[in-house]
């Protein structure tokens, strides 16, 4: 998909707002977008928390202005009212000084900021990116409140961007906004050739650690993977959404048939502590089979060690981890949920309801016994990722959206 170009010489001023700049698919895709966009046609600013590693990485992108502010909602309501008012005044000053034509928000926290700023700057076009409809862990009352708020905020939005067709369908089912305002732009990931350059830009994993329960006991400094053992991998924070609990239950069953099976978890503490995760591994007697790497900038080196990718997430927008696994050619075994159904089918893997854990186990065992099947699914994964989920396509579709927003009166 070829990038679009402006007819005018004046760059379109875009302010990106995000409530997260830590490890995760959302911050990583924002980095890809800011890095790849045409800096002649677009003047880019980002407002984000001072999180590691992406707040600093955003600042390393040439011609991108970064404003680090504590704008997360969970932080905002914990701090004093005076500090909160000062934060609002500070953000208003930033917007007034940068004069964006477009404000593009990327999560619930930043979505409140962007639509709120529309009230102060009515000429600004607001684009909100859902990146997953995160409501299933809410109580019924909280869900209803969230839907009402989102429907109101949609009136202040120019476009609402879903990252997958299944997420867009869910948005229509929930009646979050007028259908004409909702569009789909898929996340994008680098192909094998582009990955090395991208990883070089991200730098070394100096902010993360690689350790497992077994390594901790042995006081080893580094993990060594056996290339002769059948190995699965997942990229997941320790949280309810990513649902590592079901992954561990599945692995515990697989280990009964393959005692030497290896499973790599790339990710770290979020809602749950590492200690609680390690305790669960001990309860299931799979500490020798599971490696906890911690958060990593370079996920590729762990994906390359694996024979397949496993996801038991409860919901997704469009899972970056699965896309990265597909791009290097891994078969996928995943939960049949929003987001996953857009990237996985019988050509490149398996999709099962979470309640059918035995089917996950059977699929993993089948892959371990059939190398030809693994090779076929692997090839199809890479072909599908390259054809539908490239970074270039994602950037071009964003640039086209920004141009349309500025042309519409």
C-alpha cells in the first residue's frame, strides 16, 4: 500500500495521546507508527506517561516531540485534586502551544483526555483507537456505565478505530457509536528482514531480566534453551485478560505426555505478582518446564526458540504477540475470541473455546508428533502475516485517515 501525500505544503499536526508507554502491543504499535510516518507531511507530538521503555524510545525518533505526563486514570484519581487540576491546566497549555489538527488517543485513559480536550478545542478532529474493548472484567453495573460514557464520548469523535473486524463487530453489537464512525485498521508487524532493523532501534534489554524459577534455584545468570526439546511460547503480561492460568493448566496436562516439554512466557508483573505466578507453577509441578523471561524488548529471540505459539487470552483487539509469531512462521494454538479469530484459522493453527482445554492439549501433542504439519502451518502463518498485517500497510492507512480528517469540514 503506497503512502499518501499532501497537496498542501503545510504539515498536518498530529498529537498522539496514550495512557501507557510500558511493554505491550499498544505502545509498540504506536512506536512503529511514529517511526514510519512521513515527517514531511505530518508534524508529530506524543503525550504519554514516563514509562519504560517506550517513553524514552519515542523521544529518540527524529522530529517527534514528546511530553511526559502522568495521565493514567488510575493515577489521576489517586492524586490530590490540586495536582489533578494542575495536570489538566498543563495538558491544556501543551495542546494550545502545539496546535494539533488531530488528536489521536489509544486507550481508555487517553480516550477521556482526547474527547475532553475537544470541548476546549472544538476545531480539533479527535480519533480514538480502542485497541481491545476492555470491559469483560467489569461488574455488570460498571459495564453499563462504561457503555454509556463511551456512547457519549463517541459524539465528540471524528472516527473510532478498531484493530480487527471482530472487534468492530462487537463495537456495533454494543452500540458504542454510529456505525459510520467506526473503521478498522489492523496492527502491523515487521517481516523477518525488517525485524533486525526494528530490534536495533529498540536497543538492548537493559531494563528487563531473564529468569525462571529453576534458574533462581540454581543461581544461573542466563537461560539456556534446548533446541532438541519441543517448545511452546507466549507473550503475555501477568493479568486477567491474558489468562496465563489456563495456559499453565494446559501445559500441566501436556507435561504428563511429554515430561521434557518447554514453555516460554515472555512478560512480567501487571495485575499479578511474579511470586504468585511462581507459586502456581509449583502447585502444578511444572516449574522445570516453564521459563519466565520477564519483559523483553527483543521478543524475537524467544519466538525463534519455539515450535508453536500458545494464547489463552480471554479477549483481544488484534494480538500483536500472535502477529509477531506468525511473521516468523510459527503455528498458532489460541482461544476462540475477538481478535484471535481474525488472524488464526485452520490454515495456520487451531482455535478452541477456553472451556475445551483438552482440545488445546491434543493440538499441542499433534504438533509434537507431525513435523510436516508444523512446517505447513508455519509457512501459512508467515504468508498470511506478510499479506495482511504489514507495518507499511498500517502506516499508510493511518496517513490516509489523517488526510481525510483534515479535508472533511
